[in-house]
């Protein structure tokens, strides 16, 4: 197949940037997995407390993360336009936003026990979950600063540094979990509180490492993004919220759809929840790959738009979509043709007590094989549009697809047809398929307008 040189260069640039970013996302995903594995050794009560506490924590964290997702496209366009002053101010104001959002998050999460009680949780579980939340919230500010500075390093196209930061975080998190949960090496045995404290320690360490990289690394230090930290730029500050709030809302709508799917499974039965959890964990793991490709696409598209190269922006977008679709074929094939092997990573598939979970899980993964392609495409397309600073229309498309069409479809098929749990997964597939089509068409239309 003959591929023209501009496309070859774009494929090389995208894959070079996306590879470490995807590995970074997988490493970040493993932080939660490590917490779950460690605390699970204390029993179901401790696992439930951390699960409940982390659910509340993650909702608030995702709201903040969505707003900070505006930093990479804004900084990339400034860098592409060869405007280092504008890029420096965007990153600096991004750090302002991170600190402000972090402080507000601490205030919102501090009365965690009261929130859990209002949600109908038992007093004992609410009290223990609050221990986790109050230990973890002190890492929110440094964690959000890491998100902001990761965006800057991505724009500099040095993703290897980001991977180093995340691998350092993974190592610290595993060691801190072990030390603080079980009370070894002279540390106190804090159990559930230890998981939250390990999260805080991990975020502080990652923040320290990434600040050192930004200050010391040759390509980054000449931008002096941390100099004159207190100098404001209200235009850049407003731009972050203008671009970031729709991203945050889109993330929350998707999160709400998947959370609703879990609650609906709970109404169908325990086996359905177990099978759903396994399938969703497998899907979430493979989702880290298109997420990394999407983060690379934000940078590549933003750089092209900044240098007023609409052809380059279009090429970068289609390259990311093509690479993502090809890569997502692998998990799709695995889900479709080897579901029992994958489920065997979580349960003993030969045990008669797990027969129902195995049967349901294999059915869900068959649907997830198609789900993977649409999920990857919608994720990458959404990131491409962020590179154009186009976030409001994708938010509206997500609202239509996830909440107006996807959720009612899943609910109807689950409870008013014989599909039951399969109906929920078909509803998820419909929602993701619609948003993938909407966002891809939106990108196609935007680039045609730019070319004309």
C-alpha cells in the first residue's frame, strides 16, 4: 500500500507520542487495581468501604480533571503558533485552576460520612469510608497539578517523561499500600485509612517528580512555566473554563451512564453484577489504549491548528482514528473469540458455583467486542475535537447519546424484554455507537469548513 510522505510522518509522530501515553494510562489504571488487591486481603467489609469512598472521590476528581483537560489543546495551539508566552500563561493558569479546584474538592468531600448517610448507606460503612476519603483528599491538589503539567509535557512531545512519573507513582503506591494497610516496616496499621493515605503520598511524590522534570529537562526549562507563578492572565484563566467545562460535563455524562448500568445490574441479581464487573474491567483496561491515542491526537491536531495548517489538522485526526480502530481490533477479537480465557483471569471457570457468572460474562464480552470499536472511536474523536477547541457540540452529542437514547434503551431492554443483562450492554453499545458517529461526522465537517 502506497502511503504519501506527509501521512507517513503523521503516523510516525502519532504513534511515537501515543505509545508512552497509552502505557501511562495503563499504569494509572493499575493504581486503583493495586488498591483493590491490597485492601481485599482484609475482607469484604474493608473492600466495600474503599469501594464506596473511592466512588465519591472519583466523581469529584473527574469533574476537576475534565476542566484541566482544556490545558493541552490550548497550550498546543499556542505552541503551534510559536507563541511561548501564551503557552506559558496557559500552563500557569492551569496550575491556578488545579489549586482552586483542589481546595473546593477538599471542602466538598470533607463531610463524606454525612453524604454517605444521605445516600442510604449503613452508619458503620459510612464511618469507615470517610476514613479513606479524609486521608485521600490531601492528595487532590498535587494530583491535579500533575494532570496540568502532564498536558504541558505532552505538548512538548516528550511522553517518556510522563511515563517515568507514572511508573514512579505506581511503585510508591504499591509500597505505601503495603506499609500502611498492614503496618509493616515500622509503619502503623491503618487498614482502610492506609489506602487513602497511600493515594495522598503517591500524588505528592508524582507532583514532586514532574515539577523537577519541568524545571530541569532541557526542552521544558526554557519556557519557565513556574516563574512568576503569581502573575495572572484572566483571558487564559477564562479560556480553560470555557473549553474545559463542556469536557467535564461530557465525562460526567459518560460516567453516569456506566454507573447507572451497574445499578441496573444490581436489580437483576448478584451473578449479573459479578459478570458485569468482570466485563467492564476488561473493557476499561483496553480503553486505556485509545485514551492514550486520543491524548496524542489533542496535541497533534492542536499544533496543526496553531500553525494555521487545516490540512495538517485533518491528517492528524484521521491518522489517530485509523490507528485507534486498527489497534482496538485486537481486544475486540479477544473478547469475541476467547471470552472464557479472559474471564478465567478473575474467577475459577471450572467451579460449578461460577457457572452462571461465566455464562453471563461470555455473553457480555461478545457484545463488548463490538463495544470496543465504538468506544475507541468516540474517545479519539472527542479528543480530536478538543484539539480544535470544539467541546460544546460534543457535550450536546454525548447528552443526546448517553442520557436521552442510551440510558432509556438499556433500561427498557433490561426490564421490559427477555434480554436482561444483555440488554444493558446493548444499550451501552447503542450509546457509544451514536456518539462515535456524531463526533466523527463533526470532525469531518469541521475540517471541510477549514479547508474551504
